[in-house]
């Protein structure tokens, strides 16, 4: 990695933390300069605008979350095990966040909303990736008879994400991981209900 690439990576790593904690509108150029230890020219030498930096910093932060997902799913083939692994990733975002400030998708989605269409679209693409991952797991589980036929994969994705992202928000707001624990316990019970009837009886 060249010196320029190392500097760019350092700017992204520091900015990802900053934007995730303070938001795009809350983080000033002065904050970015302080976090990175670079002058304005040093930052804009690598990024054409604050928005471009924010988008790439978001991608960097979400990449860290995706890495957690890949690690959690590695070696797990059963659909139920894979869904439970995703629950553990959400729990980890509260207990040991890959990037300070909680879930980057949640933060970007709430902040951007109608204020910045480009940021909102980037958050939506990332959320689509979450939803698609869960939908694929569920549909594959139905094929393999690990999940009951007739279960709606998109519905499962909505319930998991809405419940667990909401739990991240509450846990961060109150600085109390109890909210995530309750949500995770509830989702684990919910996942039990989508198993085939014979598997539910065996447990």
C-alpha cells in the first residue's frame, strides 16, 4: 500500500468513527481535520467533497459490519443457525461495536431521511443487502426443510431488522444493553416458531 493509499485509509477510518458518532451534518470539517491530524488540503487531496468523504466513510463502516456477518455465518449451513448468528451480530453492535456510535445504516438512515437523498440512497442500498441476506437464508431454509413452507422471507427480514435495529437505538439512547437482550431473546423465540413442526416438538 502506497503512502497516499495509507493516508486515504486513515482518513476513512477516522471519519467513519466521527460521522457515525456525530452524523454528517453534526461533523464539521474542523472535526475531521482534528480527528485525522490533517489540514483541509490534505483531506481534499483524497476526497472531492465532504459528501464524498461521508459516503466512502459510510461504506468503510458498513464494510466492518459485513465482515462481522461473514465471520458469524462462516461454517454455519443450517438456516436456523444462520439466522441466530445474525442476531448475535446485532448484539455485537451494542456490546462491541465495529465502529463507534452503533449501527452505521441506522444512523445514516435516521439522519439523512429527506435531508440528503444521496446519503439516504446509500443507506437504503446497505439495508437492501441486510434484507437480501436474511431473505436468502430463509428461502434456502424452506428448500432444505429447515424452515416451514409458506414462511414469507421478506416478512422475516422486516421483523428481524426492525426489532434488532430498534433495540440498538434504545440501547444507545439509554446506554443500557438490556433493550438489546430483550429484543434478541424475543427474536430467538420468534425464530423457533418458523421451524418445521417436528423440529419444534423435538426441542
